[in-house]
């Protein structure tokens, strides 16, 4: 199909992480200048971008925005909406993107090449800082565009693979020494900056590390919370269930670590209640940091490389979801890295290891079973409650391979 007559335009902005502070503004600056150069209308401004970020919008005026979304994902909210609109509205003649790697960093370049071909077939001209992809090109020009596209997306994907390898390798190096590789310290612990001379300085939770040759350790910083953690372990040793422990903590009015913080679930921002759940209790009960051991690699979710005790390994195809993101997998204990955390054990290690064996034996029948995502398959999910021990938790439908399509099975969250 020939290129559409110059008229309206849309722009696509993307950054992989919120830490890329100036990335979006730089991209917008380029597309605004390019739109003026090509003489097409583009309703976009820095104020519009700021509004989208504040309201967490993916589409506003002529901007499509995927903020903190990896380019390896083939399904992205703004990206998918953009493709649909460009195909459906013939008045849109141009798409402006800072660089090809903003459109995607695919594992296979063919997936993004097909997206480009679909847009060109619809008559959309794609403008990037690396060149103009003209719709309706034929012969040598079309071949040249295809080769450029192949090389461009291959290099974009290769950059992600090399970056993944460097990051995982560095994480392994830090983990072997018992240092933090990121994340929030567990209940009763804080972040401490260890300087080359061994000096330790506690730093705020969200302060970024800027000093060279310094690393972060998670160390105990709240004696009362450590006592609460030990109390949990003692109750579990006595035969209490994780649900019963959580219920008792809630009755005592003891808040969780994240009480009062805000988080997003299914796109909805809310304040964390601070209530304990059996999963929270279980996570603390199985965390070896309480016996002075820092663990790395309990879960893995990368799309290129994943860490294990013997070093990093490439991701297999069965560890990827349909949208290109990685499945979150709990690794076997033998594949995790454990090292001295840099402080004395807060609980007897022998007792802790015996408790792990007991917890593993108790949870073999239900642990690891995922909640069903299809509400129609389990219509009673929001209506069935667990009344044992005054729990009150909603019973969720779970998929049981041995039950096939027979009677649904429900379990408490």
C-alpha cells in the first residue's frame, strides 16, 4: 500500500526502568523536532508527558507511553493500543519513535520486523533518529529497509542479552560475598553501607548507592521486630500453622514491614494494610538471614539469563510467557547462592534447619498451586470463605491436573 498523505502523527515513548530519569524527556524532544521537520501535526508537549506519568496513563493526546516496561515483552499496553489505532485510523500518516530499540528489544528480530511490515502495509511512515522507514517502498529500497530492520533489531536484542549477562554475573559476585543485590530488607533489617575500611553506615531505604568500592549489607536494626520473628519460628516449631501465626499477629495489632506504604496491584494503587497473611509468615520462616545467611536466587524471572550456584545459565523457552516476559520460578535450594551475611545468627541454626524440614513436609499437598485466572471456571471464588480458625479468607479456585474438567477445587489465599 502506498504511503498515506502527510496528516496526523503519533509518537511512542518507552523506557525499561523508572531509574532512566531523563530518557522519556529526551525521546519527546526528538519526536517534537522530527514532527516539525516533516510538517505533520503532533499533539504532544512536556506538560502532557508529565501529566501521563502523574496519572499513570498509557495513551494521551498523540502520545503512547510504556513507562518502566521492558522492550523484550511482545505485549505492552501502550504498544498494543498504538498498533491497533495506527491500523484502524487512515488519517494517521506518521509514527515517530526516537530509536528502533524503543519499539522493542526482541529475542528474535523477526517478531518486530513483522510489526514494521504490518505498519508499512497499512501506509504508515515510521520516523526514527536512525532513518525513515517509508511505506510503499519497492525493489532495492524495500530490500534495504528489511536488511536495516533485521540488523537493527538483532543489535537491540543482543544489547539486552549482553546487559543481562553482565548484571547477573555482577549479582553473583556480590551474593557470594553476602552483599545485597537490591530489593527491600526483610522484617527487622535495614540497609547498611559497608565502606572499604569495614565501617558500616545505615542508609535510608530508597537512597541510591553512589560511593565507589562500597556495598550494601542487610543487617538487623530493629530488636523488637527480630523478637517477633523469633516468636513466629517458635510457634511454628510448636506445631502452629502459618495461618494461625498470621491470625495471632493481627490480633496483637503487630503490623507488617510494609504497613502504610503504597503499592500497585492489577494497576490499582493502594495503601498496604499491614495485615499478616500466611504467605508473609512462610516467607520469613524460610528466609535464612535470621541465622546469619544471605540467600540469593530463591526466585528467578529473567528473559535472557538466570543465576544459579554454579553461575548464570541461558533461559529456556519453557521459562517464557506468551508475551515474552519470564516466568517466575522458585529455584531448588541447591541452585541458590548462600553466604555469610556479616552478623551473628539471631536464631539457632540447627533448630531452623529442622523447622525447614517440618514446613516442607506440611505443605507438600498445596504449595505451588496457582490461583485460576479465569473467573468463569470458578464462579464461587468471590463468594466462598474459609471459616476455620476465624480466618475469613476468600477461597480461590485452583487448577488440579488430576481433576481435569471435573468438580472445581477451592483453597484459601
